[in-house]
């Protein structure tokens, strides 16, 4: 008679008998099917990363979805490393080798951003710039004003700035510290502005998107002037064509003009060819110069943080400091840079 103890043992023995009756050919067929399934799953998991790496190498941003995926390139390197370990552990040697090649390729593209570049020894004025995306005016105005005071900010670039946000910043004392401004407020995401410690003269440096990406000449005194643009091209997830057009509106930096600085939410990372093209216009990225370009500045709570907020400085200048600053109320951290003029 079966008991609670012997029943499981009997079941195991019966299973062994049934297995013994399965022909060797059938067992091999099942094993081969399992092996093919595992190999297929590993290869299928690698294909998107191979495509992403190829797009990054050739400099093609693609459509809305690939633009978003390219922003996650540093994390793709971690994923391919995990897949390489899994494949090698399962003795899928070729698949593991391909995964390692992808890992090393992505690492070669990404890791240089973690190393500081030597800066030119310049004796000009120091300009302190802060850029903050206010998430449709929701960012904590007191925190922004606090950063302005703490870091002795000379020029503040604000994006997603609403009329209500201006009122809140005024109440928090912003315009007592930075009394000069060029403001283009708008509902939700289209409003931007520049606020300065020094007198501003409005310019038109960003073409058709000048209202959304305002610019101004800043008189620092002693005959020294710089030109600053509050940057905020459209988010590619909503309109990738506007993203391209508004980024291409941004000006070149060259010896024919005063030192130029682009500061704000670029909606792009180093892994977008559109952003790298901007750098070829005569700029350096402040975070990259100091080995801080892998620090994320934006997340929607679903994807990991990605660095889409930047301060780009004329390559004739040098970078003395860079920080990513937590900003409650916004989905973006603020970015701060200290720029040394020639």
C-alpha cells in the first residue's frame, strides 16, 4: 500500500522506467531541439544589440525607436557582456565570441567619456553657467535659485519654462540675483529663456526656432562679451523631424564671433550622430572634458538615466568644473559648468 512517503519514490521510479523505454534516437532529437532553442534565443537576443552597434558605428540615428535605443548605448554594453557570459557558460562559443566583440566595441565608443581631458591654461574671465529643464514649470524654483547662489552662476538657461514658472522664480528671488533676462515663456514644453548677472542683448542665432531657443550677447565687462543659446530641440519621440531641424538651427562657433556657449536640454547624447555633428561646429562638451559625460541627467522612471542635458563651450575656451545637480519637481537634473575664457 502506498503511503505519503513512498508515493513520490514510486513516481520517480516509474519515470525512470518510462525514460528507459524512450529510444536513444528520440532522446537525441529532443536534446538537439533544446540546444537549437537555446542557441536561437541567445542569437535573437544579440541581434538588436548588433544592429544598434552598427548604427552607432556608421553614424545613423534612424527612426524614433532607434533614436531612443541609441541613447541607451552604454547600457547595451552591459547587456552584451551579460549575454557573453551566459553564452560562454552554455558553451555557445561563437555566440559568446560575437557578444564579446560587441561588448568591446561599445566599450571603445563609451569609456573615453569617463576620462578627463587636459585643459588649456587660459587667463581670461570665468563664466559659470547653469541649465535647467523645468518640466513644464514644475521644477522647484527655490532649488534652482539655491544653485544659482551656491555656484555664483553668471548665466542661467531655462527650458520648459511657463509664465507661472517665471512668477515662482521671481518669488524665490531669482531676479534679485540675476537681474537681466531674455524670456520666451510658453505653455508646457516650448518656453525657454536666459537669465544673467550681466546685461543681455537679444540675438537671433537659432534660425526658425529662435523663440524656442533664445540667444543673447552677454556683456561681462572690460570689453569681454560672450554669446549664449538656451537649447531645447524637440524631443525625437514626439517629432524626430523637428528634432533634427531645431538642432541644425544651432549656430557654429568660430573666430569670427565672440565665444559661444550652448546650454540646455539637447534631447540627445554622444551616441546620436546629430549631437556629434554639433560638436564639429567648434564646441566641446563640458562634461566630456572632465570625464563626467556618462552621468545621466534625465529619466522617465522606466528607462535608466541618460545624459541629454549639456553645456557646450566654444573650443577656444577651457572647462574648470562640471556638475549634475538634482532638481526636485523635474524629470531632468540641472547641469552646471564653469568655463574659462581665452
